[in-house]
């Protein structure tokens, strides 16, 4: 498991570096390659998102300011309070060999880039087996596309096994389904083929369900 995950992350990751004590710099082309997978795919929910995190704690490296720089131009970088980088899909920036330059709020942070496969536009209204089945399929396709032909087709045994979907809620929750297991706010959904056309909402005794994050459930 450890070696498989390490190989996968090595293939998917791209490297940032400290330009000086206060700046984090990473090439735009690594973002572009991954954004292109989303742009060319057919994904309603699945996305690959980009974050800057502290190497030691994995907490967000909150951004003071950032820009996208080429040899002849500079434009502001858009980001969130949780240090998610909202980058444009721009072929010209890729051709111009742009770099992303980030100044963290805390200059003592040793920051690194983290990419995360997760869902967007997936809410409590999507908590039926058909939508979760679709999301699980999209996660599988996206993970395969990002890992590339060599790993996904010829060395598929090296990929971690995706067993279903993991959802983090805003408060502890339970569901009345044996294929859904919850521990406090985190629930794993073991998706099966039988879920594909089942549009019935999953039954939960909890009211006011709010979803915080949706990611693939990796079992090894």
C-alpha cells in the first residue's frame, strides 16, 4: 500500500519551491495539465483542486498575496481563505511558461502544494444512491485519467483501491443503510452496481444535513 500510494503521488505531484524566505513558487504547467483533464472530461461533480499547506501540520498556508507571472505579464492570483488556489484554464499561460508566485501570511511557514480530488456542487439533495454511484464513477475515471495510461492500464495493480465515497458532514450523523458507515462527522459509502438507478434518498434520522467535503474513499 505504502509503495503504491507513493508511486501514484510521485506521478501526480508537481513541485513548488521557496524563491526566498517569504515566497512559494510553482510552475503553471502542472496545474494546466490537470485542469485539462477536467476540461476534456465529462464530470458533473468530480474536480481536482489545489491547496497550499504547511509541510509539518498540513494546515492551510494562508495566502497574503499571489500572482501569475510570465516573462511579459503579471496578473493577480485568486485564492480562498483556506488557501485553495483558483487557477484559470489558460493555454496561453501554459505556452508562456507562467509561474505562480505566492506569499504566505506567515513567513515562517514551510509550504507545499497539495492537490485533492473532491466533489463540487454535491449537496444534501444528492444523497441518493444514483447520484453517489455517478460520483463514485467520476472519481474512478478522474483518478485513472490523472494517473495516465501507463499506470492505469499497464500497472493498474499499483493504484490504491477506491472502494466508494467518503463524505464529511458539519455535525455527527448516521444513515439507516448497512453500506454506509459513520464515525462522528465522517461517513463512508460502499458503492455497488445496484446503486446505479436507485434515486431514493438515503434515510437518515438527522435533520439539517450539511456537507463539508466529498472525496474518494481509498481502502488501501
